[in-house]
C-alpha cells in the first residue's frame, strides 16, 4: 500500500506512521507533501529518505486552483491511501470525492464533539472529564466523516490546553499507525458512508 502523507507542521503523527510502516511490510510512506515550506515534518521525511514536495498557496488563488495543484502533486506518487496528519487546509468537495474511501484524517477530539480548532481548550472549558482523538475517513463535511478508531484520555482539574494536548498526542501516535495498518491489510473500507473493519460496521 503506497501511503502519501499531507502535513503542515511538526509531523509527529507522520513520524509515528513512518515508524509503524517499518514494522508493516504491507505499507510504505512513498511521499510527504506540505503546504508550509518550514514544516518540521519535511525534515523527518528527509531523515527517513522519503521524497517530499511543497504545494504553497498563491495569493489570490481559489481553493479549486490550489486543490488542482495539490492533486497534481499527489498523483505523481500514485498513492493507494492519502493520510492527513496535521494538514491545516480545508479541501474542496471535488478533491475529497476524488479520494473517497482512500483518505484518512486524525482529529484531536472525541468526534462528533469539537470539530474544528482549539479542541483541547474547548474540552477544558466544558469541564469534560474525558477527551481524546479520532481517526476517520474524510468526507466533504469538515471532521464529520465516519469514525474508525478513537482513543480516550482523562482530563485533570489542573490541565492546560498544552498538558492535555500532550496526553492526546501520545494516543494519536498509537491509533493512527494502527488504522493505516488495517487499511494496508485491506481490512478497512468505507461502504455507503459507513466505516467497516473486517466486513463489520464500526
Ligand atoms: C494533531 O493534533 C492532529 O490531531 C491534528 O493536528 C495535529 C498534528 O500534529 N489534526 P503533528 O504535526 O502530527 O505533530
């Protein structure tokens, strides 16, 4: 399974997926694309001898124009799976539909709670006692695709958004490589908008 990872920043999830693929002969990270030229994840890719590209947004460009350039860059890698790992851009419906059932995202909340940004602070502000991360198939509606796997963490009274984010991140690094592995083993699919593992709805 040829895995292409899209990033914008640190790339700690990218690193976890690269490490996971080292133990999984069925999956290989064939490329990393960033919309930010200074994303640290690009350094991680180079350290692991993985090819990289940058697709930087031009001023005045429409979302469709950007996505067309991104699609071009992605297709060079002929991926079987596109993994969004901290890619901080909203993708057009046409783009998402092109990779239906073949694109994953990780979101730092227990979806359907807290789509969008600042999830850790929002969980603290709501006095939630648990929080977490979700891996889901990407569908046109932001952070609303079918959930494949979640990991929960406790929220402590003295947590800040940073301490909570760190706890969630550790879990992200466990669940994302596992989902990529399932996909590479052809155990995972999206059928009629439902995530299925080994033929069972999740
Ligand atoms: C993670 O918290 C992920 O849930 C969110 O963006 C962050 C990316 O972190 N989508 P990293 O770049 O993988 O370290």
